[in-house]
C-alpha cells in the first residue's frame, strides 16, 4: 500500500502548516483519517515501526536515519511516542523518548551548540498515541499532539548531561555509561542482545550501542500538564545554573544549621519521630512546599536524607524497589526492575550529622550507582536472591519464651553482599505454607512463591555500611 492520499495537505516548509496538519489526527487514528480499509492490517514489525508508518502514510516521506531533523527545511523533528493508561484512567508516557543514535567515533568531535543532538532536539512535533496490545496499530488513537522546544530553564541541564555523556566517551569509558549519570538526557542502550557491541575511539573495550534519549520521567512532565509538581523559582543570579549547581547553591547556604533551626526558619513543625522531616526540609530549602519538584521528576531524581550518628556511623539502610517473587524469577538481569531502577535513578543525598542533641546539615551530593558495582556486586546479590526463589525458599520456625513463633529463611543475609540485601516490605509478617497453615493477612502483606507458598512481601535495600562508604567518598 502506497500513500493513501495523492496530495498532502500541508506545506513542509511551514511549521504552522505541519503542526495543524498533524492536529487532524488528535482524537483519531490513521485508519479513520486516511480511510484505510478495515481488512488492511499493520504489517511492519519492530520498535519504532508505527512511527515510521506515520511518517510514510500520513506525512508522505520515506523514513530515514539521517542526522538532520525530519522536516529539515524548518528544523523540526517528528516523534511519535506511546502513552499508557494507569490506575484512574490517567495517561502517562510508556517509555523514554529516543532522539538519535550515538556515533561514538564522531560525537567526540562535536560541540553541544552545533551537535547532531541539538539540531534534532531543538524543536520537536510530539504526537502521543494510546498504545493498546489488542488493537491493530492503524487503530491507535492519538491523544496529544503539540510542539515542544527546550525550555530555557532546562537548557543548562540538558547541555551538562550531553557533556557528561560525551566526556565519558572521550575518556574511553563508553562501556561505563549509565542512564543515572545524567538528569534529563540519557544515553540509553539500543540492543536487547547484550552480546552486540560497538567500538569506541579511545579504548579497546567494546561498548553497548547507545542512543540519546529524553528520560521517561522528563517526558512525563511534558505530557502531564496538570502535574502538581512545583518548579524551583530561580533568582536572577541563578538563571544559567544547571540543576545540580542550583541545588548545591541553595542547600550549601544552610550548611551548619540544625534541623530545629531549619524548621524555625522554613516554617515546619519539628517532629523528629517523623522520618519524612529531613526530606521535607530539603524541599523547603529549595523553595518547594509540597515535596514534589518538576525538575526532579523530569530528571528521575529521588531525594534521600541520611543521618550520621555522633559516632559517624549510619544506622538505617535505604529502601529501593519492592518486588513480587513470581515477577523476579521471570526477569532477566538487564530488564529487571532493580537494574532499571538503579541504572536510571539519580539520588540526591542530603546528609545531617548528629552533634549529640540535634542533627546539623553537613551538605548534599548527587549520586548514582557506579556501573561496575551494578554489573558486579549488585548483580551477584540479585542473582543469589533470585536463585533461592527458583530453587525453593526453606523456612524454619522458632518459638520464643512467650510462645511467639517467628520464621527464618534461607535467603542471603545482609552480610553476604557488600551492597544490597532484602527485607520485608510489609509492616506485619504473613505466610501461607503448603500444609495450609496461614499467618497474618496473606492477601495484603504476602507475595506468592513459585512453589505455591506465600511469604511476607520483600524489597531490595542498600546496606547502611555501603551508603556510609559512598558519602565518605563524596566528602560528606
């Protein structure tokens, strides 16, 4: 099937014409708008094939992998990207927005202002459709169509992200690039087969193919105009600061204050028994009153307050992602929930240190899981935990002097891995054994094991000693 219409009703040399032509698809589908017969089914395969069909059938040009924007006369890139529906009917991006492949050999010679990426990203026509596994792609409904340009306040951060990625390649470290190295822009992997690699210019170590992409968390703020996240309002002397430098600048001005003093200055009730107090203080120092920053949402940054005791140690481990046992055994490492969380998430560590009475703000630093640790110790810990689920969890019961029964298991302990461990995600224990014995509220607090038993829901955690080692390295 060729282009369904003999004449295309837009001028490819006019952004307004292209945009208004695209708007005809809003609330409609390719089949409806182009009168595609019902018996004509979508035959293309592969990720990106639907976007290529929009280019070919609707806009009337051959899909290509050229480095310039799709509508090159006006510097306009076209991106067709899926949405998914979550609880309550809310529409959110299904995935990150891939912009262009990274050529390791040539990107090292580029400058951001004249780079391939900058030309592709400066002005984008975004066409968001609702993905539906049960529908033919020609019937996908377009929900949101809009023009997007890099917001001035985001440009310093995107440029710094680009430079972070490119500098790693210049230093012969393309094989160590991680999605969590950066805030808004990332270098995502572009092969489902981990054996596929590319040469890099300054190292003999092969690297995974990667593409520049806007993070899914960043795209979410673009799509969700009703998002209640607040923007960090910049003063005149802060306009050109990247996100990280802005955060450092704001929080550094409060270093040395106790948590009580910060509560007084920032108008917060001092409630030391509430573990969220120190995270709330962090947001207030940044000028955010509802603990939700649009900058952090876009960058997939999570704020974690860390309290060092008077002896310098950290008592609490740090929670990561909860998991279901059956989902864990069905995962492969590089597509696992834990891998993706640690590979894509940046943490803002805000450290408070005890002076014996109060906790004083010591400082802050951005941190992400080092690639070598993620592929090494973290992966070994994940595989060991997954292996126990696969081979079968063994339980032992113990009765204390008060007649209370507790249950231990054969999962690796915290001491068995230098970085991660698991512990209960639910506040109360719950079990259902093969002999029918039930403990606690299984439906609410337990997860089913592959052998039919049920056990208290679990989460991955970062070890407190590991967190301590990282903040020491960060100078905190």
